[in-house]
């Protein structure tokens, strides 16, 4: 697996400037687990930057994105269990 492919997000969810990024990770024994990072984009001059700091009005978006990420991860786990049961 190339380094670039390793670092590609499994899924991304956005609400305005707030983003939840889901990362797929593989253990040494080949099992997949997921982690989620949250960020907020902002513009400084002509350049876009990201921060992991959120204001009061961002928090409802973080909450909704966390729910979406949770549901997506849960769905992936269910698909994997179904696929393994079919083999």
C-alpha cells in the first residue's frame, strides 16, 4: 500500500466550515478500526487553514457530524459482518 493511499480518509462529512474526517486503520492482525478527527476551516488572507478549535456556534455542527461519522462507522462494521457471514 502506498503512503498516499494510507493517508487518504475513508470518509469525510461537512457542515459549513466544520468537517469530520474518518480514518481507517489496520491492526497488525489485519483488523480494521476507525478514528475520527474534527476540524474547522478558516481563511487567513488568501490562504485557507484548518484548526481543531471550535466556537460556541460550531459545537452543534460537531455534534451532528459526530453522529454521522458514528452511523457511517457502524454501517461499515455491519457490512463487514455480513460479508464475513456470506463466505
